[in-house]
């Protein structure tokens, strides 16, 4: 059973607890390592799809567009991308549970800028997560 609590002997609240998320297990905030691994898988998938559909052009020039479309659609429909499914994490809206397509688009555009993803808070949320009012959590 997971509960929202502060670890004994620590003065700091665990990531996600302030947001109403569990401290450990399913629904807890995902680690940076898991998130980064999922991003790498998504980048590889996007590059591969771009290579399939843009045979006459350089795949790298289309991969950002494919990444944006793929991730926005998958986040809005399923709450996770291919890479997130592989590493067993998903995105939840802190307002309603499911991320709205508009917020998914804003989140992914900011993610493409990279700087917002590298600036995180104590709840392991990047600027792109904070702006879109979401958290990336573990599936289990």
C-alpha cells in the first residue's frame, strides 16, 4: 500500500507528494532516468518514421515534425508515447487526469526547445510539465 507521507528521518517532502501523488510505486513521479530513456526511444521512433516517409529528403529534417505529431496525438489519446510505454511511465493532468490535446501540443513544443526539460523543480517536473499542468508518473 502506498501512502503520501514524508520518509522517516528526512526533513524534505518526497517528489510528487505536494502534488497529491503517492511517494512510491504506481502513480509516483517518474525518475529522470526513466523519462530520459523514454525520450530516447521516442526520438529513435520519430527518426525511423521520418526515414520511411521522407525517403527523398534527409530524415533528420522531418524527425522533429514526426516527433511533435506522434507525441501530441499519443499523449492526448493514450496518455503516453511509445517511449513512455517502453519505460512504463505516463503523463497525467493534475487538473483532470487526462492531458488535453492543447496542453499536449504546448508541452511538446516546449520540450523541443530542450531548455524547459532541463530546468526541473523538486517534484521532478520540467518547465514544460509545469506550464501544461501535468506530471509524468510510474505505471507500476
